C-alpha cells in the first residue's frame, strides 16, 4: 500500500511532529498558536507587528517561534515558490 500525502500528514499530526503556522497573532491567532504549542506541536507565528513578535519571542513559556520576516523590505520584490505537486517526484515537507 502506497503512503499517500494525507496518510503522511495524519501520521505527523498523531505524532505531534506536523509544523503549525499561524498567520496573524492577534486575538484569534495568538490563542490558537498557544493551544497548538501546548498540545506539543512546533509552532511558527507570523505577524507584521515587530513589537508583538518581540514580545512573543521574549516569553519562553509561550512555546511559539514568531517572526515578521515575510514582510519585504522597501522596494524588494518577493515571490512565493509554487507548491509541490502531489504527483511530483520531489518530496513535500510539512
């Protein structure tokens, strides 16, 4: 039996090794990120507010890594890489 992408994801969720990303660490995102972290998942939170990110990083008990690094510098062009196709031969990382 071939291990499908869904099977791989379910296994990572069961083992608490699936990485969780939360975009926006406001009144919805921050409690959500904390719940995932307390459940044992590695969590990376994104927020444009640098002060908020610094505050979260300063609290080692939150269990959340936080960044605003996805925000481009002035004049910088950014592009998201295309998602890996499920039929592709390259591995998809969760």
